[in-house]
C-alpha cells in the first residue's frame, strides 16, 4: 500500500499540530493526534518506528503508558513480535515489578507483571511518542534490566530539545523518527 508521504518526517511535518503556550506560557506543544488520526500518516509513522525497532534487533516491544501503547502495539503487530505494556504504578494487579524514577516536576513509578511474562534475555525496544526529560524511558530501562531483559534501544516519534532527555538516556541507541528520515 503506497502512501502520499515519503517518510515519517514528512507526515509529521504535515500533520503535527503546533499549539503555542500549552501547557504553559513559552512552551510549543506538538500534538500528534492529527497524525495518528490520519490513516496514511499513521501508517507511515508506524512503518518508520517498526524499521527502527528491526534495526535494533528487538524481539519484544515495550510500549510506555499511554501513547506508547498505541504506537508500540502497531509496531509489534507489524513486526510479528509481542508487546509489553509498561504501566504507570497501580494499574496492574499484583505481583508486579516496580521502578520509581524522578521527573522534572516530581517522581513517578512504572510497573510490569512479575509473573506470567518471561522477559529474561529478551531484546526489548522501548517505544514512546515524545522524548522530553527522558525520565520515563530511563525508568523503563532500569525496570526491564532488573527483570533480566536487555534494552535494545529507545525509539520515539518526537524529541523536545533542551530538556536533557538525550543525555539522560546515554547507553542504548536512541532513534528519533522526525530526525532520522
């Protein structure tokens, strides 16, 4: 199936809605909703994410709560691999593995099931929509490594410059879709 977009960057440039002064004055919010709602843009973005995850040699996709679930599920389906939903604290029944991490405005925690899913030795690509400070992706990395998985890399659609996310994620490869094609 062909697309009117030659690349994910082109689809994002066409479909991302820029919202000035949201959520607060001085911030330019990049709204992915129009890109996800457009079938050609969505397919092109998912194809780009899947190609990046394949390049990393991932055999499992870790989708971060919540938009990472949408994107990661589509990528996993396209690749023929499983999806691991990495949830915010309190959303899964026990027993769970938990990792608390720091954000620019406080702390948060991520969880995965402690039983029923064996991720030891799996190469997991973490998929999310936006890299900002890197706190959530870093927390997911620590969580998965504590469960015996290897984080093959981080794959995101957009990156917010100047918030230190790229530096915080030093280690596994980082692929930012709007910067790679």
